[in-house]
């Protein structure tokens, strides 16, 4: 089992910056002025049903000598992804003759990882291809086929993502899409309540959310909330809490050398702040919600602000959305004191081939198809999936959509990472300890001071030699 203190490195901005044109930090003021005017995708560019999801561009170099092979792929997807994934599998079968069965274990990544590990540890994996979270390569490396011979050095990918997926020289998985957490806001409501721009700090968020929610409820929307986020006992809460912690100078959880980095007083204040949101700015059951739960409330028009991933932008523009043409996106808020920073969390999925696959060649062809430039462009335009190939951000389709300008800016200037690669199999234990302590405060089971003190002890135990 890998030790957390061994050669700790993070994907971080250095990896993300490589391959992108650097943005000037002084441009932030101009960025905020322009992103407030972001509009929804034109309806003609958004597929509404699977029958309309026509793939007009695809890789032309796929093998056709594997016809009749059958493979399974596991995709822990958000609910709106399902028809698009079905369409992709149908196109792949049409091109290669390879049959693909999709397994859907749900989108609670903590539960999905547990199910993966049970399969691999018993020696009976259920699938050939697995979508794995950006923080899982170190955990799953021993169960993965080395994809380096099939994919080479992947020089057109974001180098940091390739490095993230490389464990002891072995390419565990191929980057499928990258994402960062974003703050969604209602442009129409900011204007209605005379706010000139979206919140930059947590105090501004609280102020704007309180004013808007009070006004909307007075106008008859009794179920309207100020701020949606994800508090279920899962990796989703780890991401949310890291945004609170890091943005308010509470430390980075672990330092580059693998030692604990947690500033007690700021962390306590961050958790106490979040606790006050529950039942006031946020739904009482937010501690049981994941991303799709937040999105349902948001699309119904019952919130002013929402923390979510990029997929929620495209979903917000669909005909069934009550907030269509009213949605803006910006960086996650930061603290109000010196040293505070925006702390949007880096996420994304990679595609891994099981070492136990009986159809490795067919599985590799599916990975080549799904991670190809052509399919990454399709996924970006229809689902808001951020490509892992920097050159694609300069394509006409993405340049024409200002949402990707926002996303690209966050990748350059706001994304932070979780300490996953170096922790290897230990990361799941570390994350579970973290979100458990956070949730104990949110649920009122322990004071923030007690929960943080106990968390510090547990982190020191997990990182001890």
C-alpha cells in the first residue's frame, strides 16, 4: 500500500497550464465584466432527444476486424448523460461491429468506487472498460491494463492529465473529459434585485442569496432557495468542503511533502458558515443531496445560486428548464480576508481497461473512439464536457460559446486538486475521514471545533509512516 508521504505531487495548475495560452491574472476584472453577459446555448445546437443526437464527425481509423466482439463499459453518469451515451455506443457499434453493453451503477462516486474495488478484489470484474474519477488512478492501478503501447505519449492531451493517469510508468487510463466546479447564478434575478455582478466572496454570496430568496418567497415562491450545493456523505461533499476550506485560508489538506495542511480556526469558521446555510439559504435536506438533486431544483427555477459541474450548464439550457436563457457561470466564491483565493475543484473522468478483460482489443477500440478529438468535440457541444485536448478549445464550435471561455479561465486560474495520486489506495480513506468530519458538523452531531480537532488527529494517523 502506497504511503501518503511518498513523492507527493499534485496535478495542479502547472500541469493544466502546459498546452494552454496563459491568461494574465490582471485580466480578471475584464473577465468578470464579460462573463456576466454569458447567454445560453442556442437551441439549435443542443440535442433534445437521443434520436436528434446525430454524430456527424467520428474517428476514421477504428478497427473493423473485431466485428462480433462483445464488451461491457461502466459509466457512473449523471442522469442526463444516459441518452447521449446510448447514442455513442450505437455509433461505435455501427462503425466497428463491436457490441457494447452499458452498466450504470449511479453517480455517487464514493459508492461507485466501492463497487469497483469489490469486483476487482474478488477477481470478478463485471466490465471491460471503466470510467474512473480523476482521483482514482493510484487506487486502481494494479487492476488496469497498461494503455501506453496502444496510445503512445498522447502529446496532444493536457500533459498534467496524462501524468495524473501514469502510475509507476504505467498508463492507467486515458483522459475522457475534464471539469471544474463552478458557481451558477440567475442573471435575471441579479438584475431584478439590483446586483451589478455575481458574488466574488462568500459574504457577497450570502448577502445576495438572502435578498433574492426573501424577495422571491414574498412573491409566492415558497420553495425558493438562495444557494444549492451537495452535502451527501460522498466525494461530492469532499469537493464542496475543500472549496470552503481552501478559499477561506483553511489550508490545502496536505502540503506538497505529504504533511497535513489544515488551519484550525479558518476551517472551523468555514464549517460554521456552511452549517448556518442549512434551512436558511439552502434546503434542509441538502446534506442528502448530490449534483443531480441540485440540478432538479435549479432547473425548476427554485434557486438563485448553485454550485455544480459543467454538465449542469448545458442541462440548464434545455427546453425543459425553467431557467433557460437566464443562467450565468463564474468562479466559486472566496473569503474576504488577505490570502483568500478562488478554489474551484478539478474533476473529470478517465477510461480504464480492466486487466481481466477477455476482449482487450475491442475495449481499447472503444476507449480510442470515446477519447478521440471528434467525439470530444461532440461531447463538448452537446453536454458541456470540457475537452482534454487543448487544441479543441480553438475550434469554431467552442470559440462561439462563451461558456467555454469561462471554463477555460477557471482551468487556468482557479482549479485546485485533491491529494489523490500519491496517496494511492489511501485516498479513499482520507476522503471518507474528511467528509465524515465535515458532515458531523453540518448535521449538528458535533461542534465544528470538535470535528476539526478529531479530523486533524485522523489525518495525522493516515499520513504517518
